[in-house]
């Protein structure tokens, strides 16, 4: 048996339905707004991996970084090899220039030991410069060249194109031009000297 509803009851029922519809609409609107905010932040941007795919995304990103690092490492290795080739070529060129130079070249370290010389030194001074000895032993304690080297090692003073007379062990007198320059370390202190000898005519 159908029950007749009063106007008040119909109003209450319709009001309840409207409230439910309104609540549903508000819920949909709220979800839509939240989704939009998430997309703006990039959390739900198209193509983004979500959920269980985060690990795959991180792995792919890491692989990309590793690939770029390997490519950069390859470039750096090629640059290093090229620099080594150039350095080797320069070293060979310098070695040839020093060896074939008519001027005598001697390099002494801080304690005064000979570290480098060329064949012209042996020709000019008539002495053996193959063994590692101090300049006082090679040139003689009273030699004019010894005095110039000593001053440079002690004070860092340059000497440019000074004329000196040197007697060889064989008794011959040689008139030489002497130039001496200090080379300094990072601390600024003298670490050694370079001596260049040339025959005066």
C-alpha cells in the first residue's frame, strides 16, 4: 500500500538528494583541483613513470648519466693522448736542439750537482761531464765560471754574456762568454741554475 507523502516529507527528501548531489560535485571538483596541482608540480606529467616503475626510472636516469660520463672520459683520454704526443715531440725537438747546439749547456741542481750537459761543453772545456759531480769539481774551485755559478745559486743573481778566460785540463786557454740564470721552485727559492757557454772569437 502506497503511503502518501506530505509536502514537508517531499521537501526533506528532495533536499537530501540535492545535498548528496552537491557533495558529489564538490568531491569531483576537489579531486580535479588536486590532480591539476600535482600535474603542475610535475608529479603526474605525461610519460612519467609511477608506482612500481620509479626504480626503472631511476635506473634509466643513472644509466644516462653513466653513458655521458663515459663519453666525457673518452674525450679526456683522447685529449691526454694528444697532449702526450705533443709533449713527446717537443721533448725530442728540444733534445736535438740541445745536443746539436754549438753553445755549451749545463744545468745544476740546488746542491750544485750537474744534472744535464751537452757535447759542446766537453768540447769547450775539455772536461768529462758525464758523471754526476758538483760544479766545483768539474770546473775547479778557483774557476771564474765556478764563482758565477756559486753567486747565482746563493743569491739568484743572473749573469748575462760575461767574458771569462778558462784553462782546460790540457793547458789550453779558452775565452768564453758565460750566461747563468737561476730557476726557481713554487716557493720562489732558487732550485738550480742553467749555464750557457759560447766561444769568443
